[in-house]
C-alpha cells in the first residue's frame, strides 16, 4: 500500500539474530527528498557501537484475517509478510511492513497510549491504491494522530502514529510504511525507518530485504549483509521518491523498453504495468490477453490479465540501472550508481498468480490504464524472491544482487 505512486502492503519479521553485517558511520544529516537519476543527497544519522539487526521473515497464511476494503486480493487470499511491533502500550501488534507507504497506522480499537504519548490533536486521511490484484481499487483510512513509541525488535523510535477509526480496512492489526517522507500523510512527520536513523538507532541508514524460495525471508536493518547475496550489488539511484528508480524492461533477456519508471513495493502482491505496454509484452511472449473495461466516476479504465501454460512461464524482468542512467553514471564517474546494467528476472516459480487447471495459469503480471503516474510499473513481492534488495536511504540508492539461497 502506498499513498503516492502506489499503496502496497506487506512484509515482515520475527526473531533477532546477527552476523555477516557491514556498517558505516555517516554524520548526522538533514532528511531531504531529491529528484533526478544522479542527484544523490545523504539522508540519515549514525551512532557508534550499534549492532545491526538481521530479522527472519515468515511468509505465512493467517486464518480469519480481516480483508481490506472487502476485496480478497491474491496476497490476501494466500500469504502475508508480518512483523511484531509494540506501539505505545499496545504489545505484539501484527503489522504489515510496506515499502510503498510511509505511515504507522493501527486499526480501530487497538492503539493504547504509552507513557510518552502526546495527543497532537490532529487527524489524518490516507487513501491506499492498488487494492485489487489488477492494480485498480482504492480505500481511505481516517483517524487521530499521536506522538508515541514504536518498537520493532530491539529498536525503538518516538514518532507520529495514527489510530484509525471506523471500520478496519487494513488486514491484521495495521501497517508500517518503510517508504520516505514524500508519501507521508502525517503532515511532515518522519516515517518509521527515517525516525530510527534520526534517533541513532541504526549505524547505517539502509535496510535490506530478500524473500526465499522456501516461503521465508530476511530483513536487515542498519547494514548491508553481504552474507545474504552473491557477488557485488548493482546499484541505481532513487528518483522522485522512495522507492522508485529507472530501469529497462527485458523479455527473453533482451531490452524491449528503455527507461521505465519502476516503483518497488513489497506490499503489492503482483507486478502491474501500463496497459498498452503489458499488452505488447503478452503478445511478444505468447500470453493470452483478456481485456476488461470498467467505468469509475465517468472515467473509462482498461485492464488486461494474462493466461499462459503453467509449465512455460516467460522470461521477463528489469535491467538495472537503465542503460541511460548507467551511461550517465560512467561519464560522471559516479561511485554510487553502477556503470553497467544487469537484468533481474522474475523467478519462474513466481509467475503463477492462480492455477486454473489443465495447465492454464493466470500471470502475475497485469496491466491497467489507471496508474497514478503515466508509464509507472509497480513491482511487488514476486520480484523480491531470490533477489537481495538494499534500500539505502543515506545514499539515495537501491542495490540488487542474486540472493545467497
């Protein structure tokens, strides 16, 4: 869920262990949001003697979970990524971790004020998009804002949180956004991970995520964990907002579209692209395209779903950074952005959104004409399987490498 380019949903965490982590100690810097493929502005603070956290992720079904907006999306029908958080005096809340949004929101009736709570007498309204698996749909959450503590594992930040009112629209107990200030709905309040950086809870203002083939995964807070990936990171600069970048679209390991705007969103269950581009990809890869047209407030919205033989998934992915940005980085002798691009394909076993029987499967990739930004691709959980993704707030970069499965 996210309230800017997209609202995705969820990832998450449980036990705390350490090892194989690499940390730096940057100076305290003012949080800022930047634009441009190579305009890299440091964004966080440091604290000496900090030991980064490696947290196990568990991808598991939750019986009887509340479904947001009354719509059962692919992820809601099957699996979520969860973390156990304390918010104020509310202990062990099951919250969804979402790199597509920026705010901490607790579902109605679940927030209890802590000893450091301050009622700031302000309300919030946040509209989450991409609530359906085809990229359409939306839902609005409202409530009251407080300043209180948020604890995740051994790390605790004092920050703004939202206590939702009305009917619970977010699954489980609420949500924690891991995106940046640009998509915050809390009137300029720092998001959770930024609060950890500002308050000296992490030595290096970055976090890593990878999902494994066995239904488990890992989240690393405050470090680059080289034990979790192979080789060196391929890096690209963040553009517009966390966590978006420019990448080329690859089919059969050949570039078919250059410089696409891609948002990485762990909370989105699928991969959603522009309607016309997805149609062309389906045609080129032999996927059967089924188009639907709906009306929303007088606007015609077109969507496309693909069907393919389950035993013949296409080879489709993203070349990072885009060749244009890699070339620019080489010319400018950038030390932050890779000078060569690498293709990261969606794993074949992640292509099946639904098995319809008779060797017919619904594709995990779909298209819609209702994206909030023209040409945007929202790339969700399927992309993270088998790939380590480093979210570097300090340097304003995203890094990618094959996971060390």
